[in-house]
């Protein structure tokens, strides 16, 4: 399935220079997005998922950010080697972004019609850009689109603004949409409408979507495949049903167990998110992992295939893996299903959260 | 482009972007206006320089000194880049109108400034310089009387030994028998020149330096900000006084000194606003849509900091008009330039306060103007506030 990927990210490592030292925002992140598919990057705040999304078209500020290693291949072209000019012709045109907060994603100085038209005009001379902008506003279900096009952002609600942002993102007909928490700032009802709209647009246009979110509820609705990220490293990946219904990695399990409203009592994750400047050795999750053993402290576990699937029983499932020693050759992953290991002592809570 | 554009094409169609050429420079209406205006001034200037003999008037009776050329350039830039955008953008026009309608102080201030601008440019050209009538000094304003001690014959009726003012000189006359109303109009000319030419210099330099510092950041920012901080320790007033002694006092020197030394405060405002806007979500969104740095700067950063520039500039202008009056009072000015400060100062001699109208007229004009500039500056701030009422 790697041959026909629209986007493939390999071993991507991004660092930021800060006054406290160098922060490794993402480390050796690998994933691929195929045409028409939705891949979810899932992780807590500060896990590096946003950086991963923005590094693809090099939107991260450089300096302080820089790509240390790895490659981003989009439709056969290596974007890490592309010039700024080449990237400009790709941004918006072939890879579009929708960001988290629609409140400030629209310029207060322009009408929303102008802003949708801007994306079109950035990529071609189109005298009818304004009419097309109104068509697009109609397509994202704005009532009375011609009137709405003349409104300023502060005259619109958050949900309507996010529709405008989506219209602007899709205006130049991109192949890949990077949606970074597009529904997080919205209420649940609006959230459902926006997700529905995105799904419709995706089906209509055979659009590939890289969906960045912390919300597992959203993941279950939109994703085809899931990549779970913790502190900048991929912990687990696989088809959405497998990962959510039968999580392999202890982190994914803890994440799901911390959700409210699943019948059982919710269990918050123990300990705190690692200090980005002083990251733990070995498996990044080991200080918080109830199953951690000596080996976890010493070596970074590679991604092991997870040879089980909810649907295929014990047979090997392609593209399902977890970066956990228990899935290695010398361990039995069934041990993860039996309570906690005594070998771990939980370190005291550390001050300072992730950026 | 591939394919002809027809209406029944799908909404999202594929376009051969490879064959798209880069977009060409498309000037805004403001730039068109400014270019046309500057070209016209350039032609007139060339005509004056090459065809018209020296010390001969260019048009009518007007032999333009350098400061008038600067005023013309400033007027073109002021109309093109301040009034035209304010009037042509739906949002700003609507909000400005709302301000004028709902706030009497704003309406009065705008009205006064329009009067000053019109009388100071067009009106002055029609009315001409006030003429001296040495036989009729110290005529009182219309409907008022003057103290019998004041010298000079009385133009109006003398009733009960008291000289009454006439409508011929509605605001009275000064020691030379010059009409105070005409003097005030000539002071408007000075105020308009002083304000617009200085503002043009201030805004140009401050916007350039502030934008570059804020947008580029890093070492460039550090160097520019360091220089601005250093320059702000040089008092423009003192530099003007030194120039006034070394050369001779003139309005041009005042404008140049204050224009080139006082932009630091505005540059600081521009820089900090550019830094804030640069991090705004809509700038990130524009970049993610494929906008280059120059596009982001022209279309997203500058429009969103222009309100801050306008406000900071109006503050400077109000202060500068007062400083000019102070300089006139200290007699460090060019006495041939009849500014409000100069007229008022010349009235504060031997007969003061019996000849109070010579001081009160230009003094009130000065106060009205300074207050009006500040009130309009505040209104502009509200007009540009993104969260303000539509």
C-alpha cells in the first residue's frame, strides 16, 4: 500500500531552538496518506501533532524550527527539498490547511467573499473568482451565500466562520486537506455538522484528509486509519476500528481508559507529560506506563507488527503496529491484559507542562 | 489554463497549475491615484524648472516655493492613502459615518478639520495674503467695542465715544490693520502644510522601519529598534533651535527636523502591531493558502496596522502644532510665516490684553485644531477596531 501513497512522511524529525534548549517536537515520525483516505494523527496537547501537520508544507517558523531529518514526499516530489517558490505553488493549491480556531483564521479587514476569492486569485488569474467564491460559500451551506460573501468575519458565528475557512481551503481544488483540530473550538452540534460537511466534500472530490485531533470521538467518526502520537513519537498505528476497539499500545489503552462515559469509571493518565527539554530515555511513555519493565527505560522500542485484529482474529493485520516491547519477540503481549507490573515506580509529578 | 470556462463545469475542477504563470503586479486604486497625482506634480515642477524663468509665477500669481511643492505631494499622498481607502472601503466608510452620526464631538471635529483643509489650501489661494492697512490698526471684532486707549482711527461707528466693530473686519484687525479672519486663514495654510508634510515624512519612515523590524525580526529588528531608541534621545526641539541659529528660522527646517527625528514613536507602534499581526491566525491561513511574504505584508499586515499608524500620527501632529506655537512665542520662528502661534505671539505686546482678539482668534483656532485632531484620531481608532460595531 506504500506505492500509491499521495503523501508519505518518513522518519520526520523536527526541532525547535528555545531559550531553555532544543526541543524535539517530533521524532522519526512516519506515516502515509493514500488518495481519498482520512488518516488521523491523534495525541494530547503538545504531542507534536500540529507540528507534524505544519511541517509538511514547511509552515513552521524557521528559525526557531527546523527539519533535522526525514523526508516528506507528496505526489512524487520531495517537499523537504522544495524551494519556497515551489512550496507556495503547492500550498493552498494542492495541499490546503484548515486550522483549529476559526475566530482568528479570517482577516478582520476583508469580507469573507474576498477571503475565499483570495485563495483562488493566489493561484490563477480568474476574473470570476468572486462568483466562484459565492458558489463555494453555497457549497459549504452558508444561507444566502451572495449576502454572506459581503459580510465581515466578526459578523459571523464560529461555525459559519469555520465553513468559510473550509470553503477558502478548498477554493483552489487541493488534493490533500490538512485539518488541524477543525472542530475543537466549536460546540458539539456545530462540530457534527462540520464533520459531516467535510465527509461530504471528501467523498465528492476524492480528497485525502490528514486529520489532526486529540478527540477520540472525532477520530471514530472520520478516520480510516489512525496514528497515535505521544511526545512526538508514533506509539501505535492501524485501522481505526482496531485501534479504538482493541488498542495495542499501553498509551492508547490509557488514553481510551481516560475517556468519560464508557460505562466504566474513567481513569486519568498517571504522572505528567514529559518535559520537552528533558525527555525520558528509552520509551517516552515508560515513566507513566503501568507495564514498564527495565528494558523500557533503556531502549527506544521499534514499531512491532501487532499480529491480531478484532476482525481477523490472530492472523496478521497489515499496517498495524505498536512501538512497545511487549510486541517484540521476547515478550508476550497478553501480559498487557493482566494488571500492572510492580517493577515501575511512578516518579513525582514534574513541574512545567508541554509547550 | 486547460479547457474553456463554461457554467456547467463541476464546482471543483482540475486546472493545469503547471502552466499558470506568476501573478503580475496589480496596483491598488490608492497607488493609481498617487502615481497620477505625483506625475502631474512632476510635470508641473519640470515646467517651472525648465520653461518658466526663475522668480516668475508658474500658474496665476503663484511662484511656488519648495514647501508648496512638498505640500502638493503630501496632499496627493494624503488623499490617495488616507482618505481614499477610508472612503472606498465599505466597512470603514460605514463605521466612520456611524462615528460622525453618533458622536457630536467627532462630527464637529471632522467639520472643523475639513474647513481648515479647504481654507488652508483652496481658500488661501483665493483670498490671498492679508494686506496691511496701517491707518486702521486694532479694529474690534464685529458687534464689539474696543478700549479708547487703543490707537488708530475707527472704521465703524463711534457711539458714545466707543469704537464699534464692523462686518468688514468680523474678527477685528491687528497692529498693522491686517484682517484677523484672513490671518487665521493664512494660519490654516501653515497648519495644513506643517501637519501634512510632516505626517508624510513621519508615516513613510515609521511604516518602513516599523514594518521591516516587526516583519523580518531577528537581528534586523534589534538593529532598527536600537537605532530608534538612540534617535529618540535626540530632542527635535533642540536640533531645531540649533538649526534656527546656524541657518535662519524657517518652516521648512521645522518640518524637516521634526519629520526626520520624531518618527520613532510611530515606528515602535507599527513594529509591535506588525509583530502581533504576523502571528495572527489569518496570516498563517494566508501562508497556508500559498501567499508569499510580500502578499501577506501588503494585503494582511499593512491593512491591519494602518489604524494604529493613523492614531499614533494624529497624536504627533497635535503635539507638533502646539510646538510650532511655542516656537513662535519664543520668536525662534520665521516671522514671515503667519502661523497661528506667530499671529497670537505678535498680539501679546504693548497693548495686550486690550487687543485680546488678535490673540483669541488664532488661539482658539489652534485649540480647536489640536482637540479636533485628537478626537478624530480616537474616532479612527474605533473605525479600525476589528471588534467594533459595524
